[in-house]
């Protein structure tokens, strides 16, 4: 399958530099990739960040003249990507969205973090199980091709939390507690699995 330009959406409280292993893996397959420029360590409103994805997709399509892009969403970045493709009409611009350890059903840990000073940002609260963003994704029409990758060693996002109606939920090959969430983006076997899902 022909590779498409690929945009990577980083996770909560992480700089885009954390996506470097993902970019390096993509480039081994000749896939051009870039980060979506979401400010503030990705702590702002998820819907607002999804609008930034929409703007970046249009810029990339205009520059490359490609017919579509692929998206990779890391942790909360997957919620942003999914909100774009399912709630903002992005399915018309995106061939496939692959997410890594994304809490589509919300996570209790985020609900706790959301009530803490300094780190208790709007994005953290939106990852809580009862948030409007989680509800909007659950109720959205499954019009986009989304693959949700999880791992058994993820102490932050369980298989249940990674489930989204209409998405294909698949288990990554490597995950050891308590670092499974982070192994999704650094272990070469998980990155190879990501590449296979993108090219399927």
C-alpha cells in the first residue's frame, strides 16, 4: 500500500520530542511524518487541539498534494485525533488513524490528576470517564478507520479504556508493568507493530 504523509499527535504533558522513536520508525518505511504543533505540552482543551490537527492536515495536503494523510495518536493524542476524524469531519481527509494507549473510555487516573493543582488542566479532566469529550467520542458515528493499540502492561490505559465503538482494538506484542504505557512508543517490536497496522 502506498504510504501517505503521517501526522503524529503527542500525549498529555509530553513534548513533541517524545515522538522521536515513532518518527524514526516511520522513516524506515519511507513514510514522511511530522508532529502536529499543539502548544503547552498538550494540556489545552481536546476539541481545540483537534481543530489544530484539522489546520495542519490542510497545510500538509496543500503542500504535498496527497489525497489523504494518516494519523498516529499517542495516549491522549489519540483522543484528539479521533475527535478530529469523527466529530470535525476529518474522516474525509484521513485514510487511517492508529492510536497507542489511548483512553477512549476515560481513565480514573486522569480524573484524579484533573483535580490536582498545576497539573490539573482541562485536558486532564477531559480524560476522566464522565467527561463530555469521552461521551462525544462514544456517541460519534464510526465513519473513520481507527485502530486502537493497547498493551497488557499498561497501568494507565486498560483494554476496556482503549475501546471505542467501531474501532479495531488490537494488543501490542510487548508490555511490562509498570512501564507498558511508555513501551508502546519506544520498544522496537511495538513500533514495528504500529507500522504494520498503518500499512494493513
